[in-house]
């Protein structure tokens, strides 16, 4: 029974970055809105926590690039403390003592590639130009509410025409885009380059957050998805928020509050209220009832429709579509508190020690020496095992923002694939330590002093990400970024415009268009649709 009643124009379920952005835009339009977050802090997967005294971990998400510049401007995020610190580039170490360093400076990267292959150095510039054109062709779609291709309504036909027009300026590259959307990231990069380490590190961005290998069709689009970010107008740049990921989330929350939104933490939802096919509010786990003109869910579609809504409120066909929605967990996270910097053999053999090594480490470190290495890691996952030699994307945040650790100490963020949610043997509670050990053992082959400088470690499996953060199966994108789950097909056909079969219930999380990553576009676009409907 309800113990308390409140009423708003909108109630937003989940205080992740998309939910906060949606709430901020709704409040900016003059609507009363409340955000309900079940944890003690906002941010969802974009949070910073001091798990070990003095060391601040970017627990899940750890870098920013895809965040829409318009959102930063509209919500005045710098005013609320948001500052993005650029990463230097990407280091890919090799066990033979060599490495590949792709700097953000194009000239420095060309010199590095010349050392490996003059042919690849020449091709890299052309490859970058093509990826830029393809990204520019797709990027406008990320800012568009998907029209329904089955509707003949005048407004919908106009929206379809506008989408088509956005591609006309990129006509010379439409064939390339069509090929990329269906190819594997391995096949795509092998057409361009001959150096195994370059092939490996480029194709790795096509598997992040997906249950796909580099040779799986469709992974090339995921690679393009990660290519579309920018920082201060610099294309394909990545950055680290000052203060970690909570630096971004708290800035969005600060903007939302200033605009009039109410944000409540430790407010878990028990169910969404539905009356005669229309969402009318929510009930918290403590029995408190909150009524609203619209309900907006920023949690994933599985959680929304299979756990927060009574089954009899949805027709059998839609329930079947949601049951088939691909949301397989494939990744884990290991966060370390370190007594000193790791010493990578590849840098030591170059004579880069101490401060000389810092420029190489003040960016991303990618354990992706070849396509075959990545594919073998995927082979383990296909049969229900975590990778014995995993792919890792690593950042040392304390080199970028010294306040993340005590003086002279460091934190290390390690994103790991593959870690399948469903294991062939045992449970993740039983396998967690073995998974963490495998990550450390593999990385120690590249940085031999790693084990002796670890002060503390946090190991997050897909099961932990589901239990602690609320990501179904630990999927960081709220669902695969596969071709059948993109644009007007996300999350399911017929509901690509942030609406649902329940009137006045909307989606605004990464399970909606245009998908995952710290992008903010789902929250922004959902708010635009809701504002129009409320008007």
C-alpha cells in the first residue's frame, strides 16, 4: 500500500548519464521532473568511487569521446565543474619488446608507422579520411529521432525524406558505408594494412562491449561507432573527465537541479504503474507511490519490460520480441591501486623509464597484438569461458588527473574481454578471483613489476555489473550494437522512436537509439520526443 504520494510531469527511472540528461532537458522546457536512482550516488555506470582509501576508481566507464557537444553547451556542463582532459594516444605493447604508439598528433603517428611499415604509414592517412567521411555520414543520424519506415503518415514521410537527404552529401562513400555495416572489423582493416599489431589494435574497437569477435560480421560498424567522438572539435579524440566519470555525472546532475529537476538517490523502483494501457507513475520498494504524466525509463529494455511491468500489461508478441533482444554480457573490469607506475618492457627496451615513459602511458594502453590474438580470446567466450589471454583496454587515470591517487601512487582501469555472463562451469562468484588472476598474469607479461606494486584490486564480472549497477547480463551498451538492433529497430521494430506499447512510457537509455557509450544522445532525443508529446 502506498504510504506517500507525489505528482510530477515526468518521473525518470535511473540516474545514469542518459536519465540525468533527459531530466535536465525536460526541466529546461519547464516541466516538473524527478529522477529516481537506486544507488547512493548518481551516474549509473559513469561513476567514481573511493573503494580503497585515497584511490579513486572509475568503476565501470572510464573515458569520454562520444558525448554530444550540443549537450555540453545546452546544459552548460563546464559551469558545473565538467572538464575533459585529453588522452595522449594509444600504446599497443608487444611481447618481443617492440610496440606501436598511435599519437593524437598525425605527424608523430606517421613517423611511428613508418618504423613498422612505410606502406601502412601511407595507407593510414587515407584510411583516416575514409573513416572521417563515413562517420560524418552517420553522425547526423545519431541526432535524429528514427522515423517508422512502415508509416505513411505525412510527418513520418517527411522525417524519412530528411534522413535520406542527410546522406546525399556523402554519395561517393555510400557504397563504402554499406560494406562497412555488414563486414567484420578484421576484414575491413586487413583491406588497408599489413602490420599485425596495427590490424589488431584497430579492429579491437569493433569488439568493445559486444559478444562478437573481430571476424564476426557487423563488428566493423561497432568500430565506426567508436570512431565518431570529438573533443573541442578534434575528431576521434578521447578524454578523461577531471575527477573521474563522476565529474561528468555530477555536472549533469548539477545542471538538472539548477534547471529545477529533483534527484533522489537510494530510491529503488518496485514497479511501473499502468492504468488502462497508460503509464501513470511508479511504486518504490518502500511502498511510496509517485504519480506522473509520463514515465521515462533509462534502464535497459529487459529490465524495464521484464521486471518493472506486469506481464499482462504487454501483448505476447512484444514480450517475445523483448525476450529475443540480444543483450549478452561479454566484458568485465579490473581496477587497481598501485604503489608505483608499471614498467612496460617495450618502453624499457626503448630507454623510456620513469618520466620518459609517462607520455606513452598517459593515454590508452591496448593489449591487442594481432587479430588472431583477439579471435582466440573470443573463442574461449563462445564456449562459456573467460578468455585465457584477454583483450584489455587500459587507462592510468592518475597520470591524467593526479588527484585520482595519493602522490607517487596510481590507479589503473582495465576493461577486459571476454567475460561471458553465462559460464560453462561454476558461477561468477566462484570464478571471480580466477578471472582477476588471469587479467593480472596476462598484463604482467608486458609489465613484469605489476604484481609487486598492487596495493588493492577490484574485480567486476558481468554478474557484478548486473547486481551492482543494474546492467542486465553486464552488457555495457544495454544491448548489442548489431545491425538488427540499430536505428528504427532499436530496441525492437516498431518502437525505435523512444515510445513503447504502453502510452506515456518512454525509453531514454542506451537500449534506445542510437545506442551505448557515454554519448547522451538517447537521453537528449527522448526528451525532445517527450516535450513534443507533452505539448
